[in-house]
């Protein structure tokens, strides 16, 4: 039986989780929108996930609770999932489909766009090399974010990743381009109290005026969580490549997204891969992460900071593992630092920004930035190593230089890493602070920094000027 667009079918043969199986369908398209009408008159929306052998498998956005095969009408619309976009969405809170949930006026769309998006032509990509200042020393100084980059945050249950996300959204900017900087915030499968936290954080700081929030709650169906980051990126693409804005997309929590993907895969009875996740999860994640970047001929850009909680703090878990293959580095939060009362608890030794080198230095941040970052890494790594040795042989058994490294390690954590939630440091303040704690070490230990920079920026010499 051929599908007539707009014709209703009352041939639901099976309800499997959040899926409907419709019989007698031969030419439904993958990703096609479907209208579902219950016998009570209630209407829901769905999307075709699979078709063939006269069957169409439909995922219902609002879930299948209350649906029975008898009397349920299914209409294939012939359309794909689209969302209306406009600059008016900045300052608003919306659901996964771009519909306002903040009690404000309806959003007047300028144009409609396919939420599944299209990949950026590799030839059209511009290499990312412009520094984004987040105001957080551990990121700006040692794991710098570059415009057009994908830099995820790997966290764990109970760690302050939501707090860090709100702070980055509030503070981040491209220097000299403050007016054209926007944040698109996608909250996937969060609790209601988390929604209230983000809403309050953005409203109190005034950042809400340049922020568009897309929200799906934990109790919403899996498909809403699948659509949320894609809806956010659809608006980001419009703002970046149509309105020439610099857009930072923050997605939290990608673990909830992957759990929704696993739930749908199980409903479809697909053969599972690692830890029950579908074998195509790598490809699926890439369709989200690869929507970041810069395009030749366009002033705008999309920078992504996806946040994911690692189950059992396991960085080898499939979600962080696959994410690390696709993105350009990672920022890792540390439970040990968090237990010591340090915020943000960023483990710089496990963190990496692969594009940092191209976005810092003379004319971008400051000439001494690359050398200072190298020296901080080397000195802190040695301090951590010496802590382990001191725990065995005692601090008094260490040399005077080694004890200075221990002092440096403590100062690094308490002064450089530790930062107030409402404290925004410029890159100059971050670098000056780095020099202040590096001055604890003997000058001859600063082997990663060029002598001319030591003479220019070291506190000992600056005090003489």
C-alpha cells in the first residue's frame, strides 16, 4: 500500500516502549514527521526511525503512555523535523522543539531550518586560531579555548560541572567582539532543580539577554533528549553563519543524551555494542560535535563545550572515550581537588586543548603565554610527583629545591586553580598570577621560559622597573 501524504492510518500493530509499529506502509521516509491522534482526540508528534517490509517504526516525542493500538490514527506528513529560528530566541528558554516554556510571548521565526543540520564542507572550513577568554585561569592559561573548537568537559557525579558551565556561559567572550558574542545553552535530561539553577544564574548576571536555553527534563521521553542538542545547534548555525555572531554552544549532559540513544536502540532491538550502547554511537556523536567550526567567508563561528559525567569517574567509559576521539582535547574535573575545596577542580595534568598553540601568543594573548603554560605544566607535574615521594620518605628528607616545588604546588592549587564563582580574570591577570607563583621557584628552574621573558615579566625584575 503506497503512502498518501496526509492520509491517516489506523494500522498500529505494536507499541514497543516509546515506539509505534505501523503496518501497510511502503514508502515512508527516514526522519519523516508523523502526527499521532489518540481516540480521545489528543495529538502527539512522532518521527520515522525505520521503514521497510511494509512497516514503519515511529518514535513518539511525547511518549506512548496512554496510547492503544485500537483507534489510534497515524498520519505521515511528508516533512522533516524543522524549527523556526530568529535572533528573538536569545534571552528565551525553550523546549527541545524550540517552543518557549518561559511564559513569554510566542517567538516569531524568521526562517525554518532542518534540526538534523548539514555537515560543514571540509574545504570550506577555516582553521580555528582565535582565543576565547572564559575568565577562568585553569582554562585560559593552560587549556585555552579557541573560536571554532570542540573542547569537552569530563566530569563526575557530584562534581560542580553545572556551576562551571554557568560561569563559562556568563563570562566567556571574544575580546573586541563582545557585542557579537552569544551563548546557546542546551540542557539535556536535567532535573527540574538544575533548570531553576541555570535560569537563576543567567538572570541574576544579566547573561540571559545573550543566551538562548534549550531544555529537556529527565522525565521527558528519550526522543526529546535526542533532539535538544540538535535544536540548539540549529539556532547556533543561524546566528553564526547568517548573523555573523560568535556562538558558544554548551551542552550538558551528553551522558544523558547517550543514555537516551541507548534506550531507543534497545526499543528497536538492535544488537548492542560496548556496555549496551549502540554500535553507531561514535557516528551519532560526530553528527553533533562536527557542527562546530568556522566557515571561509563568514565572520561568525560555532564553538562547542559539551559536558559529560563519566560513570564511576571512568575516563575509558565509551562516552568519554568516543568523545575524545572526535573533539580537540578535554578538560577533566578532579574529585580529589573538589574534596580539597578547590573550585573549579580542574585537573590540568589530565586536561588538554589541542588547538591552544594556534590561539595564544603575541598578538593574540601575550607573548609569554606559551612559555608560561609549559613551565606551569612541568613544575606542577614535578610537585605532584614529589608529594608522593614526601609521603614515603618525609618532607625533611627532600632537598631545598624540592621543598620549593612542594610550596609551588600548594600555591598553584590555592591561588591559580582556585577561583571564586563570580571572579572573572582577564588573560593578563591570569598570566601575572602565574608569574607570581612561579617566582617561588629558583630562577634557574624556569627552563621552559625564554630569558628575555623572565627579564620582562618575572616579579623580581618588574619590581625594579
